[in-house]
C-alpha cells in the first residue's frame, strides 16, 4: 500500500475535498508543486490553476482561483479563494466566460479592464481544461505523463 497524507481543501463556503491521498500537484506562486506524503513543512501562495490529486491510482482534477497551501506533519491544507471539482464546472458557462474575456481583450480596453479580462480569461481557461481532462479521463501535457 502506498504511503498517504491527509488533504483538505477548504473555501469560505465549504469543504471541497477531505481525503487521504498519495500525491498532490498544485499551482504554486513560483510554479507547479508536487507534494508527497511526509513532505517538509511548507507555506506558500497558490495562483489560479489546476489541482491534481492521486488517490489509489485514480486522478481527480479541480480548478482553484488562488489561496494558500500549508504542509505540516503529514497533512496538507489548502485555503482556497474558490475551488471546484471537475464535475461541478458548467462547461457551457466556462466557454462563454472565455469568449467574453477574449472579446474584452480584443477591444483593447483600458489597462484596468485589460488586467481584469486577462484574469477572467485565465480562470475560465483553467476551468475548461479541468472539465476536458475529466471527460477524456487522462492527464494533459502539464499534468505529467499520459
């Protein structure tokens, strides 16, 4: 049996995930972080991106908009601004959000609007990527070998 660690992903509204897992890959502020059981203590900021969890050989994907990740003992705690499991994401709404953000970018709006449009576009693209990975049932190029 593979070693495990406790993973909890929490937002202000709910507990998104709480399980014993074998591997966590999360979007750290300086790049992708891979966390295995008995990892050294760590506290870092998360940027918007994908979370990949491996439990009993099965991969689960989630979209996160940012937050904090703490590793202490054999427990990982993610305090997320917002987090959705792949099955919770409305693909049609995510596609519409990508289209809206792309339209705002194409219109070359003011700098403040441009920054918001870029953030919205990235968030919507991550949500779509998570949905597509779930549908295909395999990881993409950034998630490891497939």
